[in-house]
C-alpha cells in the first residue's frame, strides 16, 4: 500500500471523449472546468487506478478542508514545438497553497481532480514526506513547457 505518481487511467480516456474542459471555449466547453487539489497520507493508496476524488486516505487537521483547495490558473493544453517528443502539456499557472494548516500525520501526495465533472480524478503527484504545524504548505508548479509541464502527453 503506497501512493504512486501517475496520470489517472480514466482521465486519459475522458480526455479523448472531451469530458474535461481545461480552457474556455471550444465545442464541448463554454468555460473552463474547476479543478481541485487534495492531499493524501503516506499510508494511503492513491494512484492511476483512481477514477474520482476520494476522502479515503486524505489528510485531516486544523485548517484543512476535505477535498483540498481550488487550483487557479489552469491553462489550455499547449502543443509543443516541432520535433518534440511531447504531444501536449499543461501546468496550473499558480502554486497550490494550503494556508494555516496543521497536518501532523505524514503526507506525501496530491491528487488533482475536476470538481466540475463529478470530481473525476486527473493525476496523482508525489513529493517527500511532510508534516506541518500552524503553517502554510505550498506546492510550487514546474515550468509550463514540453519537458517539465505537470501533465504531459507523450
């Protein structure tokens, strides 16, 4: 039982079916969907098999709201430069911030999910084991490019 970093398998199929609206406009989405980020304990089992957000294994503590926080600045999928091995990529443009939280049980994972589309799971990302007492926990987003983008289709 351990968390595993991955783009959720169901998300890949849902992308092809036009379920997720990352950017505004287009034939299927008049506006961008809303996405959230929830933190998970090191003892959880969060991975590519997740199809929706689950509170099972999610952190709990003072200042943390079940379901996590809203992502801000989710951009459109971007096509890379000619000759690149990545087909498309996207990264939220703002860091993910949990303000004034106390999470004393170790956590090491964040699940990104689409709250507009019935909490469908998007991806799971790992980082080193953390605890925090009455502080701010920030996940800084990588550069939004074809080699570092948070979500990349290769």
